[in-house]
């Protein structure tokens, strides 16, 4: 097998992992090759629009497990390959020198045992760090079930160490991934959290959930995320729209992956982490799924219209963040600027506020942008939905007489 | 007559001129480099001031962040950048450290916007630059930025690839930055003859194979891809160059 064939097989098996961020580490160049960039750098964008910043590969796609949703499960008849540590180093170093990548993302199928697999990964990364003096970013996937001394060793070598929770509830996990249990994953997370320091996994940990393979509602998923953020200090939870790669009677048959739902989950995830929202604010047992027509924040604002409109010149930071069209950056700018001058609608534009959404929910110096009688749920809702260009286009095609 | 003040195209010279103009309360119609051709109602004025490095030292000590913003605006390709810097500097004297919060002033919102644009482009190109290895082990890359971000890129790669010889060639501004494992040299492309014989393309082929594999077919989204990676940069990104050939 040529190196190119191997790379193709092992990149193809790794591509379903959503995480590709290279941020959060300040690793310096210590006389060798490379350094980390705190903000992270995207080096390319794939045809699906996702960023490529790391060389995302599996060490091997051979696996002793048989998880139903996974391309690399034991019972699948696919081409298998394994990289030697030297091969991984050569590709990483040569890609890095040419500035194709920001570093390495190394995951693996499980061969022999979790410990054996981890040892091979550690050998590879040690080689990269010591023999090749590589100071670039490395994200490694911890293998669930591996022993703590190995977790300790690997964590000291890499910038980010993560384990995928894969499915939002343990019932689903039992159903689709009978060889895995979520205890093994949370054990890794707890270990990484407790040992996290400048020298141990400096860029923190993340995890991933598959969306749409099982029956959970958005509320279940967001509640899981919220508890993960709280208990393990995760940097990110990634949501990955389920793409059917295997046929199994336990798996749903989907025509297209639920990308819009994934998008809404990410929007809500941001609201949790940066906007001071809780899951109970945005979802409830009577209303367990996201509105696909409106983003979660606009949806919240419409359901709590009594709290609005907010006065730009007096509302506090968290009140400003609740307004659709105002983000973290623009809210901070408003707070800073209004100490020096009274803000008008015209100034808001210069501060990066998306006025076409915000205008319904704010007043500037007690002036409302539109006629006050228009401050009604129906009016605002229909206007917000109509502004979405995708909806606009799909409405147009529905009206067409000559629909194919 | 409308007075156009002329500066040599360096940041130091521009600041020297602006400091002089503000000191003597002269309001220029515009400030331009010497290749500016005035129209019927304008006249070019060259003051031949001696560069005053003290002004940069002063700003660095007292207003380091505003200085940074002025520098990024200077690197931009904005046609009005000199005048924007002039008014920014003028208001800096008046409002001092509060200036950056005064976004209702046009010179402030424009400066922040332009400097953001320049930094953004530099950040993007830190990722999009592609080096090829020449036969003499030198890494060579071409870039085509809209703004003059070469110096930002060179400083980035000095930290990242300190043990390599590399050259970054800015085709749009006709500049080269050359690194000899110690220092960065900025050179006009007229003054240099390069032998661009490159070595084997093994790793380029491997990279393109990786790139073609990593995209998920079911999620194809070209609009999104182009939003993040504008087409104007594609000519120097090897994996995209091949995409163009494929679609033709």
C-alpha cells in the first residue's frame, strides 16, 4: 500500500470528527519547528465549508469494537490501514513546514486493547516532540478504558486531549455502542479536568455528540451539554449531524443530515457559554425542540416580549446580550461608549449591531425605531422570518406553478 | 488652491508630517505619496521634513494601542487612509485615552474598521500561505493580499519557522521578505533574480489527496467554503488551484 492510499483511507475514517480547532494554547518555539497560535489558525476550508486546521487522521482504522453508527466498526468490510509512528511524523513535519496545517489531530480505532492503542499513540507523539522538536498544536483523542498513567503521559505531550461522549444518553449508547460505556468517557474527562494546568492539556478538552441518530429531543441534548460544561470545564461540545454510513435496523434512515438542527444547537451552545442563558430559558418540557425558522435568541425574545424593548443607554450588559442582533463584542462596545456620549440608532450601526434584527427590541433615548403600535409579537415574528433569505427563496419556489 | 501634502511612503515619514501639520494648525486637503497627480484645483506641497523617530517612541510609550491602529491603517489599501490617520491623530491629542470609545467620530469608527480589516486579512493569510521547497532547501511562497500585510506575515513566520530559510513574495505590492535564520529583509522585487526550481511534489500530492478526502459529500456547501476562503486567494492555494483545473 502506498503512503497516499494509507493517508486517504485514514483521513476518510477520521473526517466525521467535527473538532478541528487549534486555539487556546500558547506553546512557544523552543529551537525546533513551529509554535501554537492562541487564537488558532484555519489553513483551508473543505468542500463542506468546515475549516481544516489540523492534519486529522486515525493512526489505524482497525477496531475491535462494533459501534453501529461508526464506519470503522469491526463488522464492516472496508479497506484497513495502519500508520507507523515514523510515517505520521514525516507527513506532519512536511505538511507543517509548507504551512498546510497548524498541527496534528490524532485519533485511532482500537487495536488489541485500549492501553496498547494509547501506547502506540504516545510513542508517535513523543517521537514528534523529541526527535523532530515539533512545537505545533497537537490534539489527541483519549481511548476510553485506557489506564490513568497513560492518560497522564499523553496529556503532558499534547495541547488538547478529548474523549467523545458520542450520544446524549447512556440508554442510546447502550443501544448503538454496546462495547462502550459513558463511565469510561466521563472518567477521562474528570481526570483531565483535575490535572489541567499550563503543562497538562493547556488548551483544555472538548467532546462531540452525534445528533439525529437516536430519539433525544433538543432539550435532552442541551441539558447534557450544560451539565458537561459545568462538571468538566469543557472548552467546547461539538454537535455532529448524523450521516448514515452503515445500514442497521437500529439506525434511522435519513435522506439528508439534520444540518439546520445542528446549526440551532450550536447557536444555543453559544448562548449558554457567552450570553448568560440557561437551558431552561431557551427550552422547556412543553417546548423541547428548537424552532427551525427562528434562531434560539429571537425565539426567546418573542416568547418574553414583556421584557422588551430594552433601552440601549441604560440596560446592563446581560440585558443587552438578550437582544437579538447584539453580540458580545457590540454589547461591550455599547457599555464602553455610552459613558462618553448618548448612543443613537445611527451609532449602533458603527458598533456592529445588526439593526435589522435589533430594531424591534430596543429603544434609543426612549425612542422606538418603528411606530409603537407595531410592537406586537405577530408583526415582529413575521418580519424576522421573512428576513431569512433561505426561507424567502423556498417560499418563492413553492409559489411556482411549474414545480418539477 | 487645495493643498496636498506629500510624504515618502513610510509610516515614520507620514507621522512626522502629520505631527508637523497639527503642531502648526494646518488643515490639509489631503496627504499623498509623491506619485499623486493633482487635479486643476490642487497643488502638491513637499515639505522635506527630517524624519523624527521621537514621535514614534512617544506614542509607543503613551498610546501604544492607538499607534498600532494607525500603523494598520497605514498598511491598508484604503484610498483615504492618510487623511483618516491625520484626523485620528488630531483627535488623539484632544481625547487621549478615551478616543477609542468615541465611535461616533468618523475617524475613529473608520480607523477601527480598517485596522480590523487589515489584521483580519493578515490572520487569514497566515493560514492560506503555501510554501514550496526549492532545490536549494529554501521555502518559497507567493501571496496576493489586498493590503500590505507582508511585514505582519514575515514576523509570524520568523517565530514559527526560525530554522528554515524562507521567502514570501507579495505579488500585488511587488515586495519580497527574505529570512536567513536570523533577520527579515524586505526587498523590492525589481532588485532580485530568483531561481524558482522546486523539488519533487510528493507532499503537495499527498496534501491534495488529503484535502479531497476530508470534505464530507453529504454536507457539501460551496457558499460557506467561499465565505471563509475568498476566491481571490485561490490562485496561490495549491489544493484550490487543482480544484479549478478539475472543474474546467
